[in-house]
C-alpha cells in the first residue's frame, strides 16, 4: 500500500462515517476542502458484490 492509497482509505473511512470534507481536509492537511472532496471523497455508487469479493480476498476466504 502506498502513502497515497492510504490517504484514500482514510478519506473513505471518514466520509463513510459522515464526517465533512472540512474535517477530512484538516486530517489530510489540505487547505481546500473542495479539493479533498473532489479527489478523495467523490466517487460513484457502491457495489456490494465488489465489496464482498474484496472482503473475502483480504480475509483469505475462498468461495
């Protein structure tokens, strides 16, 4: 995992927890929360099947 990908994980966790782009920007050290939202928090819709597959892979569970 690269530092950049870790920052995305942190932003995703904070966003999913309902924290604002301002708070997330502060945590990531960004001056502009709009940039934080645009580059780290804005994403398309979630796909549960993809999340489940990734979860199984990380946990080492075979189908």
